[in-house]
C-alpha cells in the first residue's frame, strides 16, 4: 500500500509559502518533503507517483508539500485530483499589485534579470508577472475539481500581522494539534534578498552543510555567531527592494485597473463582503 500525499500548498509565489513550509516542517504530526518545492505536478510529472512519494521520509504524519508553481498551471488541478481526490489544498494570496512587484524583485534576486531592469520593462517582457496574480481565474479551475471544503485560502497580509491565529486556522484545516507556540512566526514572512557575491553565498552554504554533518544544527548556529562570519553574511546580502526601482504611483494605478475585475470576481468567489485590499475598497 502506497502512502499518498494528503495536502498541498499550491502558492501563489511570493505570498508566504516559506512560512507554510517552515511552520509545518516543525510540526510533529506532519511529514513534509525535505525539498520545499517539489514541483511534481507541474514540472516533473513524468517521474511518476513512486518518485514523488519517495521524496518523503518513512516517518508517520500527514504528508504534504508546497510548490507555488501549482496554482497557475492549468494541468495541475486535474492531475492532483486523479492522484488524490481527497487532497487538502492550501492557497496563499496577497495584494496582486504587491505580489506582482515582489515577483519582479524575486527575478532580480535570482539574477534572472539585471538589478537595473525597470519594473515597467520587466512587466512588458514577462507575462507571468501578471498572469500569476489573476487569482480568480486560477482558483475557479481548482474549484472545478475540489469542493470549497477542501480548500483553505489564507492572505499574506493576515499572516504577517496575525501569524499565530493564521497558524491555528491552518492546523484546524489539516486536523492536527496546535503547535504554533514554539514557532517563530514573525520571521517566516520573507522578502527577496540580493546576494552581491554568488561565490561567497555558495561557499558559506557548503560550509553550513558540512557543519551540519559534523556537529548538527547547534554547531552550525554557534559558528555563524562568530564576528567574522556575521560580518561576511551582513556585507554580502541586502534586501532587493532597497537596490531596485520602486513601484511608481503611475504603475500602481495601471495595475489597479488591470486587476480590478479579477479582484471583484475573487470577492464573489470567496463570499467576502468586500475586497481584502485597500486598492479596491
């Protein structure tokens, strides 16, 4: 008998998926994949169910993983349903304007584009910036295959401001006990980071993995506190937001118009009284 995966965090990208993974990977009743984003149902479906399930340890606990590529890929909902029609789906949303701009910062931090590339130029060049923020149309596709009772929609803004309460909502949805008291929730919502030297970044990461093997997490954290290493970490990274062109008011007005109809559809789809974001109140 195969042990199937029972829940998925499907995105959206740049909407606190790191928070979900970090929170659940610490939970004693959850068995998360070691790799945060498996992308099985989107990018590696040809590898088959056995490969997918082998990405989880043999220990007990509800199995689940988080892959933001799932939300907007039109093939994924049908594939997930065919695999496990009882799958629980966690959707993370964020003000689509802020998510789209954060998508731009993410591309810069990954060095897919130059740090000097303006947001307007990147927006015209990469249609996924906007497409991933069409929440209603993608959510409707998921609801074609799964009833609302099997979907939990969380907002990044609520996670940032009320992390403990949102963690409890997530635990109730997954029918697991509340272990949020030991999770450092405020630190789990991350913005993109730009590394000045990729070589230094990879070297420090390799050293960290080596220390893990020799003395575990405790030794690694002790070494990271050495003044010289703290200085290296500090000078090598910075927030991508501080080195990139800021979102202009003209660009915000443009995106407000682009996403307006989609936000209204989302409000109706979720049965909300009004938009969760002030740009469309």
